[in-house]
C-alpha cells in the first residue's frame, strides 16, 4: 500500500499552475423575479416581467443583482402584477481592450397563478 504516491506528481504540476494565464472576471447580471397569485378570481392573473440588460463593450468585474417578489393571497378580484427591471453596465475605458468579456446574465422568472374556489366562500 502506497498512500503518498500522488505527492510525487506535485513538483511537476506546480510550475504548470504558475505559468497559467490569469483570468479576469467578466460582468454578471442576476435578475430574479417571483410573481404569485392564489385567489378566487376566475380571471387569470395578469403577470408581466419586463427586464432590460445593457452593457457596453468588454466588461470586467461589475455585478448587478435585482430580486423581486410579488405575492397575492386571497380575494376574488382580478390580479395584476407588473415589474420593470433595468440593468446598465459600463466597462472602464482605462481597461485594456479585450481584458474582459461579454456580460453573463442569469435571468430567473417564476410566475404562478392558482385559482382557489374556496376563496369565494369567505365573507
């Protein structure tokens, strides 16, 4: 049994790690929206989520995060849930061209509409 055999390969790998080019962080946009309606309205909920993401050129190290939660529980009237979200990222002009990369976007949109007929019995 030779439990330390893997250590022999470390002196060969360390110079390779040291020579690897450094990575620069790109810009990241995370936009999370949850819209939920649990009501006795027989009309479907009107749920809109308008997201606009804009970034200029090569982007390094910026982050924009937006979270939203719209919840309606109860009632018998029609439900309207609206959201507008705008993200604007601009790279630093002093950064060398090509040092960054395209903006990475992580959009998460959840829309739930549940009809609860028992809500009409409340009063």
